[in-house]
């Protein structure tokens, strides 16, 4: 791979003559047909095949990619193509122009990202799922070639406003993250377009197992960045396009290499000068945040002592550096370190509220809740700060009622603080929860239907608050339960309330919902409430059957939690103990039975002995040894007709196990033999 910042002319691509009007008209019609969604599967397959034939005939691979409308068409066609078509097109596409020119163009860079996403998906089928393709048409080698070429040109692409996006996509692929395809150029004239068409926000990336064939490419990237000078790394950390790439590199590197790069960036070495300016920079603060997140435990403690300790108030006050503090708080897992951080930040709670540093305050309260430390002090300081904010005075009287009122009026910031406090110990937060209940009851329906405070109500019902507070809130909501069920946010809150309520309150809720079932069944959100609260079962089977079903469901959930709550180790120990118990019982049974043969074995041995030459049962030495182990004696006389009949009965009993044994008159000397054989039979069946 090439070194840092070498190469030139990434923007000097010779694009040649533009596409003619007739060619553009043809591809616009193709786009309309694809967007229309009216084509059948066979028709769409034939259309895609014709598009590829036209592209090959006119040699417009790169020209389409460099055009604003043509690039969108190529992205759509690539997603609907067969693996063979993708392989054939990309081979010609990569050869049509310089690779760095395709990555650095405003429009073709999007085509490259889509091509990489399609390649990764199809290559995962070959690598992870074992899909076999025609020889010479495999896509995994093409994916490896793609990543290698980006690696060769990374010095040029890393600081390019378009090429850096392609490079980021490659780095994500190397870590096994499936790229999210979002075709550019769609006519979104207003923000409501995504919300209307169900594509609001970016889709969550899917994390897969990294492809083993790309390991050498990943190692080459790490080696190149490891060999980069400290000055060049610092330049990347402050560069708008280079900083996101550097974050991914730090995340991709092993702990030792990442620690070296982080230490070099902040000057943490013995011979280096400490540098904290990155945390205060608008771009560099993102790299600092990622460095805090990816540092090893030893380096994390060193960073706290050198960069954060004693400076937390200054860092929190800055608009950029406070994000690094948030990441620091989210990583603290030691009780002593947590106490030190909390005690340093708690006195500045009022200034954090005033400066709008809700993210830091939220993480601070989450730290108190997560490690169960300094919760009482945090509640007291928070209440004082909120009361002072409400009164607008320096010395305000502490009051939970005033504190909660302020938080409920603060919308997003207040909701995040309340959600964190709800995770505190129920005894310590009792008074604050009581005040919240008194304030929220007055406008409970409004809070449940609110996009922000609906999460606050959910956190309240999931908290360790006393049941009487939850019951009071639920009673206030009963008259407006159907209105909640028909609301987007209220329906979600209603289901949380239902799960957290006792059986008596559940029945009251179902009664209210059943009284207006027609209205709820006609509503999109109401239908889900009816299903999850089992209103139909309540009306059809009656209250008693519904209650029994609810109790059974609750018991199953409790059993599931008990079974899997202890983790895999507890489950393994339980299985191992049961196996040991079964093994022990088998061993005891075997010792109890001794070496006595089964009925089938005894019968076959006697039959074999009786039909030997001479017809004697005791004419062989091994037989005498075996008979010594038995508790009864074998008669020295030869076998009689009665002995043969008895043996036939034994064989019949051993094979069918259903026929009853015939009664026969035997001599007094044979009675002991009969009782011993019956005893053997019982033991064999029991075993």
C-alpha cells in the first residue's frame, strides 16, 4: 500500500464527452420502470439483462457512474442483478477508468460504495454459507481486489471529501460490518419524505463475522498506519475527512497498536509533551472520544490521571470536550475511580444544568445507578440545583416537588435525568419518586402521549418504586385508557403498565379496553394493545380462564428467568449434576444385581449345556465355575423332561414377556431353582 499523502491528480480524471441526450432519455425510462414496481420477476430480469447489454455495447460504464442521474440508475441496477451480472459488470467497470478517479468523484463514489456493499453480501454467501459459483465467476476475489486497490490509494483517498467515504466503507467491511445501502439522488424535497415512506433515519448496520480472505488487507492497513509519523496522525485527527477514517483505524487495530497510536496523539509517552488541545477541537474531539472508548484498561487509567483528573469541570464546560467526558463516565467500572469522578463533578451540577450539559449529567447519574455509589449525595445535589433554578436565587430551599416540576418542564433534558434517577435504589429515591407521582398524576395522560416523557413513564414503571406509587398512577389513567391505546406513544406505555401491574389492576384495565373493543380494533395501535393484553380471551373464555392464562404465562416467564438467569455456567452445572446422579444410580443398581446373568443369558447357557453331547448340565469345567456364583445348586442328575419344559417356558418368557408361566408339578428339590429364576427375571425387568 502507498504511504501517507503521496500521489497527485486524484481530481484530474479525463471523463471524455458527456452522455448524449438520447442515451440519457433511454436510461431515464429504465429508472421509471424500476421505480414503478409494476414489472414481474421475469420482466425485471429481462430488463436488467438488456441494460447490461447496452452498457457493454456502448462502453458507458464509467460515463454513467460520473453522471448525476446515471449513477443512481447504476446503483439500482446493481442491487437487482444476479451474481454473474455483478461479476461481469464490475470487471469491466474497474477497467474503464482509474480506480482512484472512480472513488474520488462526486457521483461515482456512491456507485463504488453500492458495488462494495453488493460484493460483500455475495462474498459472505461464498465464505460463510459455502455457496458455490461457476469457476471464474467467484465474487470473493473481486472483493479482495477492490479492498487492495483502495489500500494502495489510501494516501490520496483519506483526505478526499468523496474518496474518504469509500475508504470508510472498506474499513467497515474489513471488520465484518455490512454496509448500509442508501441510494443518493432520490427526490426528497422535505424532511417528511423519510417519515412518510418508512425510511426515517439511517438503518442499523449488521455485524457479521469478518471474511478470512481479507485478513491480509486489514493487516496491511494497520501496518501502514502504524508506520505513519506522529505529525501525519495529528494532521489526520484534525482533518474533516481524515478524522473519521482515523477513528475506524483505531477501532480496528489490536490493543497494543491502538494504545501506541493513542499515546502518540496525546503525547502520553515519557519523552513526549502532553497535548490536550485535540479534545477542545470541533473535529479532533471525535477522535479523542473514540480514543477514550478504545483504550485498554491500563491506558484508560493513565489517560484519566494525565488528561482528565482535576480538569473535569473545565472539560465539561467546553462544547466539544464534554463528549470525551461522557465517554469516560460510560467506561468507569471501578468503585474507587467512580467515587473520585462523581465527587469532582457533583459540585458543578448547577452549572451543567445552566450550560445545557445534559449528556454529562445523564452519564454521571447512570454511573451512580450502575455501580450503586453516591446515590443519596447525587439526589440531594440535584434537588438543590433544580430548586435554585426554579427560584432563580442563589439560596433556594430544597424541595422534591419543585425539582420534579422543573424536570418535567425541561422536556428532553429533564426526561433523561428522570430516567436515570428511576434506576437508583428504591429506598434512596423514595421521596423523589413520591414527588414525581404527585406531579405526574395531574397530567399523566399528557405525559404518556408525549414523545419524550412517555419514556419517563416507562422508566417509572420499570423502576424499584413502591407498588403503591405505580398503582396510584395507573388509577389516574384508567378513564383515558382507550385514548392511550390509540396513540403511537401512549399504546407503548400502556403495555408497559399492563406488564408491571398486579392481577387485580390488570383485570380492571382489560375491562375498560373490552368495553370499547370496536374502537380499538379499528385503530392501528389499538389492535396491538388488544392482542398483547389478551382482551379477546377475556371476553370469550371469561375472567377466570383469562386470569388462569395470565398466571400460567407469568409462571413460565419466571421459570425462564430462573433457568437462564444464572447464565450458561449454572445451566451446565445443573446438567452435569443430573448426569452424575443418573450415573450413580446405574452403578448402585449394577452392584445390587451383581454378576447374575439375565433370563435370556441363563436360558441360552442351559439350553446349550443340555444339548451338548452326553446331555449333562455339569460335564464341563467352565459351567461348574459359573454355577458356583449362583445361590442355588444344580441337581447332579441328568436333565429330565420336566427340565426341558421349564427351559422352554423360560425362553418363551424372555422373548414375549407377556405369556404366563404354566404351572407344573415339580419335586421338592426343584422348588429352590424356580424361586431363584423368578428373582432373576424380576431384577432383569426392573433394570
